[in-house]
């Protein structure tokens, strides 16, 4: 039963993802997110944080995966709420339009 | 992340074609067809899930998840040691155990990314992170002293000495100095003076640049703006003399002189924006005001005026550049000549003609803006020549914002000179810290929004930051029309307020700011758009 829900869930995700990619909406959302994160200074803050991590561990001893693992919690926490809300609303609108079609 | 020998070896054997194809079809798809293919086939070949970190093998046709290591299994079992990340296009080398750089593959990706972004009309591709040029690196080397601006730092705050009733000038200078985009322009040393060296002595933009240096020098003693005052007197003669002047009039004059000096024109060599206010008779839409100077980039908005003929419903639309929005406070006060924008004619603006009927006294900025953008019936005393009917007809007029400026300056018309008697309106008019201009846009008037679902449309609008503004300066006038004093509040960082009273700077709270009797309100846009 639980497995069934899980499978349906995965199926749903796959369908939504495919729709997002096919229509170019995924790229548009990425573009919006990128713009917003640059605007609010998120990008600069994270870049600074990355520099600190690399300096601390030494360039020779760190991989991209290490760096990603290190900065992800901070990166997530620093995304402003209004940016998350705006993105969520855009996704909702997109899904509503898709359901209408 | 460095370059590795495995990539060089791979390229010498197989070339770059496999990467180019994978990138064009599955990473940066630039046509509907390619996007459809990408959407259908973007799944892991092992587990069939559309993982968010899919990688494509550079040796054969295989896509696999990175997180669940399906791509790793493939790489090791087949000895295919290079794969491209299908989200970002970066190359992972399984031999080195990390992502690796390759200039040649990167430049292929760059070209294809741009093409894909253009096909969808995406904006963020125009963003280029700042990298110092060689000249700038040299300047940084020669000037090793650094100053870090932190949240607590008060750098940029400096009082201005009153030179005899010059508080009207001081508060405008404070507001301009604390206009974020203008500050960035001057601190980045972007004014490239177009005047000859003799003329440049008279350049108000150069003087602003010096003022910014004074404010950011770290010096705490009040600055004496005698040089600025002298320049204002020589460039805007109607403001000369030691009398109290109107701060709004000074702002517009200052913007006008700055705009002219940006172009390298002193005095009368250039078409000033005032011309659009006074000499636009017979001018139709498509105003030739295409100035790209920093003042126009920041302050110029586009005001749309739609005049609808009551007889034939023909709409004539004009768009005019504006530097500020003047808002009536009194009941049915006459609107300024500037806004009496009609497509005819010889008729001079009629009197007793307002941008809101009735005896309505606005008590908030939103009220004022609603009134400003409300369709208004022009009575029989204000007939306008209709280009379709070829005769004078009664009509309806509506003003809306076609293009929003980066900095919106609202002028609450507290001083009335029109009726012969001079008086000041001291009504409290509330104004918000955050302002959404969406309802006052021309696009809201037409209601041509793509969304079909009304509720979705409303909430999506409310959440979008596109037309949102933040308050950053307020100019106040205290006292009466004959005897008064100007002060202002300015914002530093994101939320710290200070009161500037000539040479005195004191800390203030947002509440004090919002409770004050505002005369000029300065808002800046929260989001800047990149130019295409
Ligand atoms: Zn998989
Ligand atoms: Zn392979
Ligand atoms: Zn390698
Ligand atoms: Zn100059
Ligand atoms: Zn200009
Ligand atoms: Zn008509």
C-alpha cells in the first residue's frame, strides 16, 4: 500500500518534471531564481562562503562534492522567504494552466 | 576543480563532437523539438527515474543518476571515465574523482547556453559577475587601504552646514547621496566628464562626484556645500538668492542640470526635460526623450495618458517621460499643466480641471495614487479635439504608469499657490515602507494578462517583486509656507534610519519616519532588470 503511494508519487514527479522541461518552464524558473538570488546578494554571500571553505581546507584537498556538501545547508537557509514564495506561486500557476489544457 | 590529462587524452581520440551533441540536445535545448526530446529521455537508463543530477557518459549513449551512483557503476564497469552533468554541463572525471575544467568544451557550452537562453527570452544570461580589469587590479594594488562596510558602519553619513536658508538644498542632497543606484554610479567613478577642462569647473555632475567622496571619506565634521550652492546659482538662476526655496522645485532643477551636464552640455545647448512640460503642443506619442544618462536611467518613468472620446470611443494614447509624480492633496485641486496632455492644439489648458472629481481628501499615498490613475470625465468646459470626429468633444482621461522608474519620487502637493492665496496643507498622509505599483500600471488598465484563472492571477501578482518599491528617503517641511524648515530622513543599509537636520544627524526609527509629515517620498525598485 505504502509502496503503491510511493510509486504513484514518483510517477507524478516524473510527469511534472517532463512537462516542466518540455515547455521550457524549468529553464524559465531557473532563470527567475538565478536573477532573484543575484539581486538579493545570495550569490555573493555564497561565493564568499565557498572561498572561506576552500581556504580553510586547502585547494588540493577539496572536491566539488565536498564543497557542495559543506555549503548546501547555509545556501538553503539563506534563500529569502519571498523568493521561495514567488517560485512556488509560479509553479502552482503553471500546474493550474497545464491542468486546464 | 582543475583540468586533467584524461580529458586531453579523450579529446585527442574522440574529438568534441559527442559533448557538443549531448549538450545541444540534453543540456541546453534551444528549440521546442529539442526540449520535447530532452523531457522524454531525461531519465536514468538504470533506474528509469528523472533524477536531478543526471550525468551523460561521453563514450556511449548512457544517462545515469549521480546521487545513487548509477553513473559511477557504468563508468567503472565500462571503463568510461568521463561524464557530463546534464544540469550544468560540467565534466566529471571518474579517474580524478572530481569535476574538471576544459576551456574548449566550456566555450562550446557557453555558445549553446546563450542560444538556448535566447530561444526562451531568458534574462539572467546578461548577468556578468564583476571581475576587476587590469587597470583596476593595479589601482587596488597601489591603494592597499581597505574599508569594510558592515551593518553597523555609519560611513556615508555627514551633516551639511546651512548657508542661510539652504535647508531645501541640503535635504535634496542628502536624498540623492543616499539613492543606492546613484551612489553605486559615483563610487564606481563612472562619470566620464564630457566638458572641456575649463567648463568642467561648472559641471554639477563632477561636483556630485566630489560630494560623494566627501560623504564617504570617513570625515565626521559637517560638510560646507558652498561650491554646490554656487553651481546651483549659476546653473539655475531662478533659485539664486538667500531665500527659502521649494525643495521639490530644487530637486527638479538639480536633476535637469545634472542630466544636461552628463551629456556635456552646459546651460542652453540641450533640450531639457522642461521642454516636454511646456512646449509639447502638437507632439504625439513616441516622445524623443531617449536620454540614457544616469539621471534618466534612474529617475525617468513613462506616464501614459489615455484620452477617450465620449462620442466615438476613440482612444488616443500618449506616453511622456516624467521624473516625479506630483499628487494633489486638496479636494479637486487643479492638476499641473504638465499633466494636461492633449493631442491637439491651440487650446491652452483649461482651468478648474482636476485629476479627480469630487471633494475627496486623500489620507494615504495609495489614495493619492488611486486618484491619480482614476479615469476622469473632462466636462463640457474642457472639450478636446478628437482626431476621429474632427471636432471638439467631451472625453475621459486616465493616467497610468507605462514604465516604472528605478527611483520613484512622489511629491505631495502641500503648497498651494494656484488660487491666488498661498497656503500649506498639513494633512497627515500615510505612506508605506514597501509599495507595490502594479495596480497603477498601464498593463493593469488593459487587463491583458495571460492567466485565465483570476484567483491565480491575483495572488501571483501580489507575490511578484517586479513592481515593488522600498522607501529610502523622506523630505519633510515643518512650519508654515512663510516660515518653515526642511529636514529629511534617509535610510542606510537595509533598515537603519537617520534624520538629517542640516549639520545634525541623529538616529531615527522607521515608526518616526512613517509618522512624519512627508513632502517628498523617495522609493527605489526592489528588483532591477538586466538590459537585453
Ligand atoms: Zn538511476
Ligand atoms: Zn558509457
Ligand atoms: Zn581526470
Ligand atoms: Zn563633469
Ligand atoms: Zn539625461
Ligand atoms: Zn471622437
